[in-house]
């Protein structure tokens, strides 16, 4: 608790600190490569035959996903707070890689918690983190996936709080994490708004993003919340809701309190947390950021899901029509566009957050298709 | 309001110049029947108050010993409602004060009002909810008062003066001082800082202070009992139960050695 108060105070003062903001925006530009392009996906649009589709190319950010926006911000904050060590959890490995990168850049010790199962599925990212100088700590307990890695990281933080900052990877956990991570990610929506106004002279009709913990989606949506723009968040439908093997918290969960916040949660009738499934490790999580829960309940944003099969099909479709291999997470957002775009008029505009690139998933997809590489 | 069974226990011990021995076990590990047997064994071995862990899938404040015990109990099908039923059953044979240590979500899902009512009727004396800080616990505190259940909150070495004040006010029964920063079962460092922390709390309240997290061996228990009003031992007991889940004779020796050390 004192750690959360300390973090909140440091974060609020950093927001007002011009030197900190200047360093952050300079690194966003020269290190991450921001602004990332807003790309008109002409052949993907033509293939679907309806709304014009733009892709916000977070896959082109350094390390290959939006995760770096937050990890870099928090690494700078950790240094400002005088911490010598950062820790983080990771599922697919993207946030772990981003945190290891931020730590290397700023000069901090870095340890990443990762479930045994995820380490097996994402061996490449484990090696990347080690190359970046981070220590990867295996979590062999519980379901051996992301939620257990978060438990371990929180335990580490409560033990080593005096010299350690916990770089939470998504808009979850206790305050101030959900709002702080959202603020670091909101650069996505701020850029997209400027870019679409310059390309089309008007705001889009619809925004689509995938929702795991919910950081890339809130990063795109936040800037447009007060505008007349529709939004859809896409969760992981796994093998379908009735199968019980999914990570669709809104479709299949109920309100619970987990890992420091109150939100929709996949749980049994006794309040124990259920296992989840998704083809994409980044969406494979039992709960969802509390701000999304609020935006769902208030009716501002519609939430739906795409199944593994739909996501895989969109993964291949974008690769073929645009020469862009998307992350399997982002493919869930693309799958929703495949359903909606054909029904929308040709002069309507959709922006999809292409939250990450798919290189990390290529082996996994090959395995699913039964191809040996 | 009549004083609770926990408060009475501490008062009686104080009169005798003794300190409380507060063991913790995980309900349902190795089975709910064995837990019943273990509670009676703990009482026989001189436990003054007993903490029953409620199994939860994501026990954030606990170390690996207790998490694994929770996994075993969950695999045995043991849930919060079964632990409440166990207490009800135990009340036929013992009046030792019983505290449930549970994470918040199972209580939230059960319904806070229903939980307090059922727990109180079953004979639960107190609750510890390690992931619910007192400033978020308004409803639970009100309901627990109404149903005569003590709410015990945690303090850590990193707690600020404001936090100490809040916890001291919100706690009933006793105050749980976590001797280390971190999780249950980690290593204890006994030093002057523990003494200082306890006296800082004592300067604010007459409520008893018990120390837990990290107490394993009789010599540590003895040292802690020289400072605090009660000594909580959890992970080490849970570990010993699991290493010999059918035969508690060695466990009994260990418990008696703890009891002897806590004076």
C-alpha cells in the first residue's frame, strides 16, 4: 500500500514535470519510432467490399508491439523514483521483452516472471529477454500462465518494494496502474486522431481493438471517448463460449475482485478463478481492466469476441492481402472487421489497432496447421 | 457490546502472564476430515486461537507452501461453504477461537451479508482478509460488527504512521503484525526493528498484537513471544502436515515444542 501511494505521487509529479515529459516524447520519437503510421489497407478493404479500413501500425513500434509505450514510460518513472530494479509479468513475452528493453535503455536490473507453460510456448521471447540482460524467472505454480506470473510479481514487489518498481503490463491491478498504463498508451489514439483528420478530414465511424487486459484498446479508444465514434472491443472467444475454453470475460464472466481491482472475472460459483484458453497468449487472461468494465456497463463501448478459428483466418487474410503478418491478438480485432466492414457503406471509415506484429506467432500457427518448420 | 471470544482469550492469557500460540492450517488439506482432527489436535497441543485458511486459486499474500496446500484442498473440492460447515461441525466438540483467513473474492461471491451471517451462526470468531485493506473494507467491517465477528487487519514494516492508525482503529480481536515485507513462509529477521515496530503500535492501542509470517522454529517463536502478545505459525505447520498427512505424531512433538517456547 505505501508502495502504491509512492507510485501515485511519483506518477502525478512526473506528469507535470516538463523535463520528464520531454525525455519521454523524445524517446518515443527516436527510440520507439513514433508516430507509428496510420495505414490505409486498400486490398484488405477491397477484399471485404465495404468500409474503408485503416490500420494503426503499432506492429512497427520498436520491439514489435504497443507494449513498449508503457514499459518505456514506467522504466523512466522507476529511474526517477530512485529504484534500481524493475520486475514484470509476461504471458506471450511481449511485455517482458518491452520491459527488458526499457530496463536496458535506462540502466536498471530486470527480472521477468513467466509461467512454465508460457515459457514453453514462447521460447523465442524467453531468449530475447535474456539477450536484453533480463533474468527470466519460471513460475511453476497455479495454472502456470499469466495470472500466476502476476501473482509472483506482486509477491516479489511486496518483498522488495524498497528498491523495486513493478512494471504492470496492462490496465489492471491496483490504482494507480490502470490509469497510469492507459495514459502511457493513449499516445496511440492521440496520433490516430490527428492522422485520420489529416488523411480523411473527419473522424472515423468505428474503432476496433482486441482486449486482453485492455491496454492497446484503451490506448486507441481513450482519445475518442467524447467523440461521436463507435467502438468495439474484441475478446478471445477461444473454442467458443459454450465450450468453457475461452477468455471472454464480458460474455462468460461476472463481477469479481482479483489482483487488486474489481472487474469482470471468469470465476466459478465459489469465487475461485477459472482457467482460460486462447490461441493467443496475450489475450489469455481471466479478468479485464476495470475501465473497460465501466465502459461496457455504461454502454459506451460494445464488447464482443472472436474465436480461435476466426482469428486464425483473419491472420492469414491480412498476411495475403496486405503483406502484413499481424499478431494473433490483433487478428481478433481484424476478425471483427471481417464481420462488420462488408455491411458498412463504402464511404464509412474503420480504424483497427494493429497492436503487434505476428513474427512471434508464426511457429505456433505452423504447428496448428500441422506444418513442420 | 460483549467482548469476543478472541478478546477474552487474550485477556485471560495476560492475567496468567502468557502469550498466545496461534497456529494456521489450510482447511481441506489433506482432507476436510483430517482438518477436523487437526483442529482438535492443535487445541490439545495448547493452541489458544486457530487460523483456518480458506483455499483460493490465487493466494497473493502466501508463499509456495500455502499455495500448494490451497491447490490440494481445491482439488479435494473444498470451498468457502465447506469451511463454514466444518466450523459448525467443530463447534460440537470445541470452543477454541477460530479465525478464517480468506481472500476477498470468495467472500464477495458468497455475498458479504450472507457470509457474515452464516459464519457467525457456524461459530467463526474472526476473519482475516489479506487482500482487503481497511479503507476498502467499510461494508465488511460494518457487517462483521453486526454479526459479532472480529476483523483482523495486517500491518507490515513498511506501513506508514497513517496506515498504522487506520489498522489499529479497524482491527478487532487483535492486530496482525507481518514481521517481514513479503509473503508467508519467508525468512524472519529478528532484530531491534521488530521490537520498535511493536512498541510503536502499542503506543497507539491496548489491542493485542500478534506476529506472523516467517516464524518457523521454537527459538524464533520464543524470541517473538518476548515481544508480542501472540505468535502465528503457518507455513511450517502446513509443510509438516503435507510431509506426513496420515500420521501426526511428529507434528504433535513439533507443536508441543512451539507451545513450550511461547511463554
